[in-house]
C-alpha cells in the first residue's frame, strides 16, 4: 500500500510522510478518525514508507522486497492486534482471516469483522492474553527491518487491560513503533492517550468517495455521487451501497416502528424475540443505524429544504413520518435507542430489553406520558 493508492486523505498522507522525512516520527502514534475513513490504509502506507529500501521523497517504491511483503501483510517485523472473541484467544489465531479480509476490504468495520470470525452474539475485546502476547513479540529483536511495528486496531477495546501496555508504550525496546487506530478516543485509557502523539483523520469528502468508487470500477460517476451523499464519508458504507446490498437495518427499523405504532402486544413480542436472536453486535449496529435515521429525520423536520443522507425508500419513510412525530418525540426515541445501545453492551437480556423498548416506543408515538 503506497500513499498514492490510499483513497483520499492526501493531506494526512503528507503529514505522515513528512514525519518520516523530518525524522520526527514518534514511537507511539495514534490515528483517530471515523469508521471508513481509511486509517488502516494510511497506517500500512506509513509502515511501507518507513521500511522501503528505495523510497522517493514522499512515497514508497512499491516494488522492493520490503514493500512487497508489507503490501501483502506478510512482513515478519509487522505485527497486528485487533478485537477477537473468546477467553484466551489472541490475534495470532485469526491472522489468516485478518490478512484475507483486510486485503479484500481495508475499510471493513468491527461488526463485519466479528461476524466473519463467527462471533455471533459475543462482543469483541482485546484481552489479557493478547496484551501479554504483544509484550512478548515486541521484546524480541526484529527479523529483517531496522524497525518492528505493531498496528493496534481499535484500542478502545483494551479496557483496563491497556494498563499492561503502559510501560511498553512509554519505554519501548529500541526501534519499536506503535500505530494505534481509533474511532472513539473517549473510550481509551487516558494513560495510553497521554503516551501517544495524536493525528486526527477526517471523514472522507464526498468527492474522494466518488473518485474511489469510480477508480474501483464499481459504478458510474453519477451513481457514485448519489452513493457518496448517502455514505457520509464512510467508504465501507459506500462499498456496501455500491454492491446494491439491501439495507436490512432500514427494513427492520420500519417494521419495528409500524408494529410499535399499532401497539399489538403479540406482534411486538414476536418481533422482540426474533430480534434477540441476531446477536449483540448486530443489535448494536441496528441501533446505530436507528440513531442515524433519527438524526436525518430531525434535519428533515426542522429544515425541509436540506438534502438528507437517506436512500430513496428510507427518505420516503421519513417523509411519511413527518405528520406522526414531532421534535420532542424524536428526542425521546433517540434517548431510548441510546439507552438500549448501552444496555446491549452490558449484556442485558435482549428479549426483555427490546420488548420494553417496544412498549416505550408505542407510548411515545401515541403521545402518552412516559
């Protein structure tokens, strides 16, 4: 992966290559930005640039032995750490799948990754065994390159186990590089944040998403413009839209709202029981979509002339709801979805949780006191 092949983010690429050129690349670098912004591509391009034996002024050559190995994620001095599931499981046990899916789609999100490794209703984390494995690997000498690098995806999932890495990050062995890729820095231990140099990666601009889709030959420029408007800077979302995949979350949300508006107890119970079986990560993904829908619906409500980031059928649903929901109702629904998200993360019983949420939605939509 060369900086020139990263989709968009040329300003960020110049910042990172400039750090290397000026010999001021920190030993612990934190790239923080929204999902689908290309942080993994930038991190890999940075590692390739550092290890390239024939690099130019601002990019790697892409052809030397080091570049070839890094681009295939096979360089022996390039290590990875990422959320997995199961007690005692470490990233090393999933490296084959990690390499395959990264190369297929470097913008893959956490929910997709966990489903690909069979997480089902389990939540991903970076556990004690993984932290000990990181310490062990980075204490060894490098095999080929002058620098050994760890790319740690989503340090938010370290939790308190991150304390095990504090000394290593603060005083790493000679020629050791940390690159942390985060989406929500508020969830990272402050003691880890203070030991890293932060580089903020912005969401992709619409024109960058368009250029990326057209370059990959996934759609025409006019189709790409419509997709970019909906993707809101998330290239992973743009890829899914370009593949014309059905937005199951949109269908599911509309079905739920209809059942809750009718207020049929048996129907809401049946929906809640079925929804409970899709797994926690899928439930969280659905709730994130529901919050996105409410955000766009609220913008439509208060500024009807503003273009909203919803697909045609979703926009039609939003227009149909204009006469049903007012702003206070939308606020209560958003608070409810946000609470449900937190309860799902805390392993609440999903059948009870979403049946209760369905009843509250019915009361809200019918303007009952809640």
